[in-house]
């Protein structure tokens, strides 16, 4: 019999924490039971075997990623807010997102964000193929940006770095540009700038 105080939600929350910190391969029933301070049989009682647990985690992740609430006073601003929320979700749950992808549910995972974008694109007066183009362009921009971010974060230290490469000569006599390119990138600011430019351009056409 499972420990009375143990709940299915608690099991899934702890399992998600293990995956988030260490990746899916680190999630074993024995490790999960140890973190919860219970017997392995209690885990089976609540969620079944490991495959059933992974399925439940994927469903939970898909549901969590669906909770995107646009904010802003204009359609463009609200679309940008959806893009920012999606980027945060993908960055906050890399291992869980990878697990969803491995189980063939990536398109389903993105559906709620796409639906939020559709609603805002309709609010901007676009319909049909034109609206679809905006939705897909924004999604690709978000996913591509996150992939580049993660690759930069995992890359070895660069020698020489940007601060050494940029000077007035390499910047074609523009010292202000050289100083700006030599500084560390502000990912959030760059992301918002790029998405806003994309959205403004698409909505204006």
C-alpha cells in the first residue's frame, strides 16, 4: 500500500525535477523512491512502471507548456509576449522538452502556443495562408533562437573572444559599433528586438 501522504502529483513533480536537473536517463524508480523517501512499490502503485511514468511526465509537460497567456495592448505586442513566454518555457525545461520530442509529441507540444498566436494574428486582421505564415515564422524564430542560445552556452571558451576581435578597424571605422559588439550579448533584449522586428514586418505587409 502506498504511503498515505504520497500523491501522484508529488511523484510527477519529483520525477520532473530529476529530469530537469540530470536528464531522462537519470530517472530511475529507485532514485525517485529515494528522493521521495518511500518504497519503489509505492511509486508503481501511483504511476505504474517507468514507461508509464515517462508518458505521464510527457503529458504533464505538454499541459504545462500550454499555459501561455498573451499580454499587451496591441496585436504585435501580444504576439511578442507569446514568443517570449514560449522561449522561457523551452529554456526552463530543456530535458523535458527533449523527452517530449523523443516520444514523437513535439507538434502537439507546440499546438497551444500556435493557437495563442493564431488568436492574436486574427486580432491583427490576418486570415488564411497569410496568418499561417506569421504563426510559423514566429515559432521558427523562437525555436531557432533557443537552439543558438544553447549552443553558445555549451560551446568551449572562445579564444580570441568578441571583446578581442572587435576594434575600429574590424568595425569599418565605427568605434561605437566595435564597443557594442565587444560587449556580452543580452539574450533577452536581442530576442525581443528580433521578434518585434519580424512581427512588425509581417503585420505591415
